[in-house]
């Protein structure tokens, strides 16, 4: 969900890519339904494994595993932990609640990145 939200709401400051430690290999139907219900596209989303190359290429890694990032991505300083409930196997209301929480976090991250960019531009 975070990738789809960031693609739509924050493409000016975020180039999102999603991957997991233990991906399902497919996008859950309720994830797709929740995105579509809220006006987001689910097309192009995939369930991929997190690779070393992806970690090395990322400016920022958002960790939503529920485990501290320093335990999962040792030595990576560009990790931000988001405590996000995994809605898989739950009801549509849980998916909607999780969607709203992720949407708020993406919005705050995008605002922070925009402010940072404006500060850098003003300094030059």
C-alpha cells in the first residue's frame, strides 16, 4: 500500500519501491480493493523480496516489519521504522485502518522531504 500511496501522493519527492523479507509473491485482493476504494491504482504493484542491491541503492528504507531496523538491516543508517499492523488475513475494516495510517505517514514523510528540498534550494 505504501508504494502505491507514495507513487500517487509524493512522486515529486519519493521514488517508491516496495520489497519484503518474506513476500507473498502476489498482492492480496483486499490490498488491491482498499487501494482502489480510496482512489489509488494497484496496477504495477508486485510482491518482491528485498535484495542487497535494493538496500544499497535506497536513500531511505522504511521498515514496516515490526522488528527494529537495526536487527534486520545491520549497518544501515538510512532506515526509518514505522510500526504498521500487517492486515493480511484480516477484514476490510482492518485494511482500511492500516491504509489510513500509512497514508498519514507517507504524507508526513513527503512534507518533510519537500521542506528539506526547499531549505537546500534556498541555501544555494
